[in-house]
């Protein structure tokens, strides 16, 4: 019996079908497994191994190489604070300490309510908004203790669910059929995405 939910399993099989060798689908399949469980569970790893014709050890070893994959449970929101050179000079270490105090958990751990995991990260490539912060790999561009506190409160209250989905969800636009998606559908989806970005930019003014 599949560990994946029916929709996830269908998407997994479609992904495997895109590649000449099933093993080549391992990384996107790992993202699917993490989307379902919030992290890479043993059952999720075993499922990916079965789909790719590899072993669980192969899958786990591959996943351990990448920072985006978590082999242990994490919070609904994974907060990453950069302390690389540009962010360090902009107060990144002090910001990280403040984030730890606000969340009530140490760096590398999860809050008691299971909602937040706090991580110290390497460069997040948004140096002009230092210190850079991401939540579930989304730029939140909150650079002061006050704006960070407001962000945390909004996340706790569920006010940002449309902008920051639970950890593991990389995309929310489903393109059924993999590479067989009609071109017009891709054009329409890109237009919707462009319109959404423009609306967010307008609201941010």
C-alpha cells in the first residue's frame, strides 16, 4: 500500500514517467514526499526508493546532501536567518538572537507548539535586504526586530497562509500532465502569476 496520498502518488508516477531512468526523478520525488509529510519520513523515503528502483540508503544519502530537505520533523514554518557576510555586517547575528528569543526556541530547534523551526542559514541571495530572512523558502524581507515580531504574530494567527504555505510546499500551481501541459494553459498560468506579483507590489506601496 502506498504511503503517498492518492493525489501525491499520481503526481509521483507522472514525474517518474518524464525521465528515461526512474532514478533521475529522485529529487522532485523527495520534494513531493516532504510536501506531504512536512519532512522526509522513513515511509516517504522508502516510497521514493521503490519508485526510483533504488534503496532507502541511496535516497537518504542523497537527501542529506541538500539543505532544503529535512530528515527529522520540523515546524509548520521553517524560519531561516542569514548570517553570511553582508547580513553579518547588517546585524544578522543579533537578529538571529532576537528571533530565538521571540520564538522561544534555540537555533536549530522547534518551538514547543510545533509551529516554528529556527535555522541559521548561509547566503540566501537577497543581500540588499540584509539581514535576509526566509520562511519556508519564501523571502519575507523583514529586517528589523519589530517587523520580525509582527511577521511571527501574523503567521501564528494564520493571516499569511495564502502567501506562506506549510513547510514542504514549493509550488501551489498544479500543472497536470507534466510536460504535456497545453501551451495556452502555461501562458494563462504565467499571466495569473504576473498579475499576482503586480498586485502584491501595489499593496506593498
